[in-house]
C-alpha cells in the first residue's frame, strides 16, 4: 500500500500515517450523517463574547451537539465538560503552521473523567463537496505548552472531523496546504451602521466559524450597528487567498474594491467592505463575485423598510418599552451609570440634567434620578437608553430579554444538566453517589 508522504515542518510531531490517496472517496462515503441532540450549555461570561467558558454535564451515554460552539460529544457515561474557544496565535508562532491552513476554531477542552468521552466532533470549514479535496490532508492539532502534535482524525465528514478516544488539550483542525486554493464553507454578515449617515452597510465575508461570527457581532454592537436579516449562506465555497468584490444596483460607493478571503483570528478586527448609500429612495441589490469571474456567489435586496426595522429592535418596538418593563431591575443592577449618561448627553440629556444625575450618591440614586425624567421622554429617548444599555450591560439586557422555555425533547432523553455549583464542588471525582442522587432527569 502506498502512503502519501507529508513534509514535516520544524517543531511538529506527526502521529499515525496519512490516508492513502486511492482510498479517500471510500473513506468519506463510509461515514454516515449522524443526528446529534442539540443541548445548551451553562455559560460563564468572559471579557469578550468569543471568550466565554461553556460547561455541560451529561448523566447518560449519547451523542450531543453544543448549541453555542457546534462542538459534538459522544459520551459513554456520566461526564462533565468545560470548554472554550482559544487562540491559535496565542499558542503557536507563525513558523509552526507554515504549510498548513487552519481549518477550524481552536478549542480548549477539559473533561472529567476523560475516559467517559468516546469521541469528539470538531467542526471544520473545508468544503468536501465534489471530491475536490483530499481529506487525508486534514489533521487534528494538539497544542500543549507551545508544542504542536498532529494526529489523524478517526473519520472526516462534511462539516465535522471525528476523533475517537481523544486526549484533551487545545484541539483544532489543520489542513495541509499544497499550493492549491482550498474551498471553504463561508457566510455573509450584513450590518447597518446605525450611527453613520445617511445609510452605511458593512459586508463581512467569513468562514463558517461561530467564534468569528461572535467577534464580528461584538464589534458591531459596540458601535450600535444592527445585523440585517438577510440570507447568510453562500451557494458555492470560497477559496482562501482569492479576491472577492461587492457590487450594487443601482450603484453605491463601495470601498475597498476587493477583499482577499482569509481565515482571520478572533482577536483582530475582522475585515469588511463598506457600502455607502447617499439616499435610499429605492431598493438596492447587493451581490458578491470573485474578482476574476462574473458568477454571482451571493446576493441580497436591501429595502428602506429593512433599514427602518434595523433602527428599532423588537424590544424597542414592544409596548410597554423595555426600559419601563424592567424599571426595578435596571435601578438595582446597573453599575456603570456614568458611562450611560455619557452616551445620553446631547441626544437625550442637557447639561443641567446630566450634572444633576451624576451628583447622585450611589448608582441606584443616579438611576432613580434618570427615571424621574422619563415622563417627558418620547420613545426615541428610551431607545437611546436601551442601545446604551446593550453596549454597557449586554448580559443584563440579554437576561432580562430572555424567554426560558423547557425543551421536552431534552427531558425525554433523561439528560441531566447540573448547576454550576455542582461542578465547582467536584462531585464528578469525589462523590459519585451524591452526584447521582441529584436526580436523573431535567426538571
């Protein structure tokens, strides 16, 4: 049997052999599509939305998929898992990945007990459609103390690579770059920059990586931009290092003229194309093509009502207003009142009002003084406060807006999702009996 040789980059240790070239089609077809039960983990907020820590606890064997990260888990028994997105750039130097393309987010995963995990499903962005890609070139990257080790996945299928009996560290997927453009599943995010006039759109073209999407969302929301509800999917894969362009009908001011498609890291500001429309009196059609082609890869129609809806969220449109419905909670729990006042100064508050509220002895006193002014406010003033709260107290707004629904599908599996304090007390390895006595089903 002939195996494909792979030139090893300095500092990389390879485990196992590459899959034979002639077996690649058979190798893919043997992998059935598996339905994974989607579960929502506990979320421990991090400094950025793509730096949250996720915790989940399973009380029985089964196959599950995280709703937040798309990670999949096949577990044999009772297990607790803690995981988060991590940074390739923080753990590795550029030369360590020379000749390799990052093909997935990097995950930092801890499992207790480790032996309870039968397999892990790592999401990847490489498009396998049409047999254009040699899947034997995909590897699982293990990173420990800056050292990179590569291991063959047990199976590769569209959107996932499966690693059975995994060991845990920082894990991700890489693809051998052999002087050929690699097709990547991608999506388009279209934001309306609400603070820019008259109408400014930001067009992001990114790989289908949840961590990148959250990084874009956080940056845009920080500047009061709003995601327009347009189809994100691109019919055909895009190719790393190729140039793509956005065009419009009728014509708008679009800069830059082209964008090189890449797999950026979350910490860096994500590249985008700006579309400036001086007067949106009619619908505008946007489309994306490769610079060297006329084939339309993505298109969407932006209407005047899309912009109007984007300028007011469902919470702002609700009656009574979010600010009125949650008066008591906001007075008690908002802790950065001065930052809110800075955003309201001018559009909502005059100098005298601003100084009078700031003179309050406590945050609660300041919020009560702010609420004292509200009988004279119109809806636009409350909208301004709501948007300021979304920037300064994003998690509080999300909590107050959330509607918690019980999921009968999850209940029927007998899956136990334990509270965070159980994890912290260490029932997993200290007192198995006490852990089991907590119950066998989600309430």
